[in-house]
C-alpha cells in the first residue's frame, strides 16, 4: 500500500542514440517492512476522504525506537506529516519491544477537530491494512449536517467567547449539545445524550505553551453515542488501548501503565480555538465538563446496573503520548430535570481534550483471543465481508475485524476480545447486512469455541482489477515498472503496496464502480480516476512521465 522513493545507486537510461548520460532519477526502493498502513482521514458525515490539508503527528514507543517510517523510508520520529487528500502511508518494522504507536490528525484552523488511534503489533496483521479515522468539522454548515443526520450518533454545538490581551475570559460561558436521537445498528432508536462545557467568568486561558489567548475564541463540544457503529468508529485511541495512570490511582499500587479493553459509558471532545485555529488547552481556574451516561450502563465487573451516587472512571486523551490517561473517578447523578434515559457525570479540569467515561477491562482473564465462525458461504466463495462487533447495551464496546479490512476467511481469531457479550453484524462490500447475531460471546470455550454467524450471500459474478504503474521520460520512452501503492474505493477500501508495479485485486463484485488511486512516487501525489470493474478482468494503467532523463543512450553502471 506504500510507495517509497529512496535514493539508491543503480542507474538506468532514457533517450536514444549513442554516448549520453544516465537517468538522473533513481529507481524506487522496494519496501521490506512487514506491516504497512494506509491512514485514511474521512469526513464523519460523508465518509469521503478529506481534501483539506491535514497535519498528522506520531507518538509512542515504536516512534521513539525509529520503527515507523514514511513513504520515503524515513523515520517519522519528531516530525509532522501532512496530507491534502486524506491519505497517508506509513510502515512499521516492529522489533518486539513494546510495539505500539499512535497518531493524531486534523486542522483546527479549517475546523477539522483532531483525532486518531493507537496501533499495536498484536492487533495488526502483516501486509497491507487500512486505518480509517473519522473527523468532525466545526464550521456551521458541517455542524448543521452532522446534527441533521439521524443515522449518525454524533451531536455538536459551537459557541464563542472573548479573551483580553492577558487571556482573561470575563463572562461565564456555557456551550452544550442539543438532544438528538439516532437509530443504532440493532435498529433501536436511542438518544445520543448531551455534553457541556462551562468556563467560569474571569478564567485565564492559555495555549499548550502557556501563551495567553486573546481576541475571539470558538468553543466546540462534540458528543458521541456509545451504541451506534459510526460513532464508535470515531473513538480516538481505539477500544483496546494502552493507558497511563501516572499516580497509580486506578490501576493499583506501582502500576502506571496497562493494556486492556474499554467499556464505554460515553465520550466527548471539548475544543477551544483562537481566530487562527490555535488550540487553547489550559485554564488557571477549573472548567466544568458534563457528559451524559445512559441509564442502561452496567458495572462490567459485576453486571449490576449503575445508579446515581456510583462512581465512573474518567479518562482524557493525551495527544502527546497517544494514550488515554486516567484523571479521576466521577460521581453519577440525576440530571435536572430528571431524564428517563440518561444520568450525567460532572467533573472539573484545567485542560481540554477528548474525555471519556470508561471502565478499563484489563485484569488477568478479562479478555481472550476471541473466535468468530462464519457459516453459509457457498463452496469456493471468498468474497469480501465486513464485520462490526459492538458490546450489548450497558457494556458498550466496538471492534472491527482486522481494522476495516475485507474478511475472506470463515474463521476469525480476534485478539484482545473482552469477555462480555456482543452484537455482530456482517455486511458485503455494498453495505447490505448479510448476517447477524445478538448477545453472543466471542470467548466461550464450548466445542468449536467463540460465536457463530450464519450469512446469506446472493449469487454474484466476480472480477479482477489489474493495475500497472510505470514511470518514464517526458516523451514516454524508457518506461520502467514503479513500486507503488494502488487503492480502490467502492464502498470500502481495497488495495495495497506492489513491489513490481503490477497490482491484482481479485474477488470484486462485477459492476462495482468507484475511484482508483495510484501513488506517484516522484511528485509525492496520489492520482485518481473513476473506474468500473467488470468481469472477468478490468485493466488500468498509470504512467508517470516525470523522470529526469537525458539524451544519448546509456553510460555508466546499470
């Protein structure tokens, strides 16, 4: 899925005649890293790749150890990468020591709120894989579209404030999302709940470097449903995170870091930005944050319904480390007036981030290598299936088998599955539901183990898409294969890296229409075209005629 432009010493030639000089542009290196990731940043409302410029930052032990490389085989340590079309490629050479990294991307100046996820070796697979990150946008038209979409479990509100030259916000400022109801994956209507920020009058606001805010400020609050798939897919850091607890106040004496599963009660993002889009992160007076908690929520350790007066752990997303950090235990209370569907958890903080109400399911025996058996496939049928797994009401959780990759197997082994019951939905690439199961457990040890889902698949014909990518002199002469990335987007992403310049994508339903992407290593740009894949084989060719060539044939070593 990646194209790497490395500088190596072998030479080729362009042009005709005798004598002459070698080609100036060297061939590309062939990628050898086992783990290849295509990062795709999409609009949470439209699911389309974001074409505004985005900045992407990387953190984690694998970054510190220089294990993660960009598309030019350079370490991403200490660097900010950028994308202008929502696509970014990285590879990892994990060394077996704390193999973990995280990334966050966004552009607050253009309204794109920052989000990202964690990546670990044990939840990855060798080869090509897509990591999709859904971003929300605080511009008025985007907010209106998001709030109007009753199939999307997100609600957003914006407000304004003014800071003096010394950073003082003189007036009490409150921004709250409005109630919204959506239909979740089980076809059940449910409220998203609300989130609210209150900044007391005369609070001093500063950016992450301690510089006082000044002038007009924009406040953005986003509330995420904890039982609607698209919302759960937008959860930063993932539901099988590595977390930090610097004071050992949650994990226990002497334990400052752990990995496990989050069972979520609700999560929200709170942003304050100045007129240039700079994030305002810190306050001299605590601000008050409120997140709704569904009354169906349970203590995952006991299975008992939570009640007013119980505690719920509160975490913040640390964008500098890519980890969730334990902050405090919050107290559950009734809303005023009383809400039939939600409690609320109110807490204070002097900094802003993503915040979530989550139980970390991490003790020994809390998770397993889950199993999912898919039955009902016709003999020889290995069409792409997409699997979404959500926790049942009260123990909300999400995982997408192999990070949104198409599944062609009938038996899936799912590392770090929580020992809680889940709902499973299996779809084909067109988004149509083909099989489901409710309230099942991936960790059962009965004969065969795990959960079983029967699918019903219509008879279809399949096609292959063969794409060749070459590079040449400006006049088209001396074409040579170019190691590159090729991706097809129909209803989902498919594709990957090819070392030979030729990519073959099989088992595509004939008639599928979409966009084909190819990476031009010499200009560091993605090139796209519309394509319909028809049986038996559809062929596409890209030639990038931007080699630096000279006339006169070949001289020098080859």
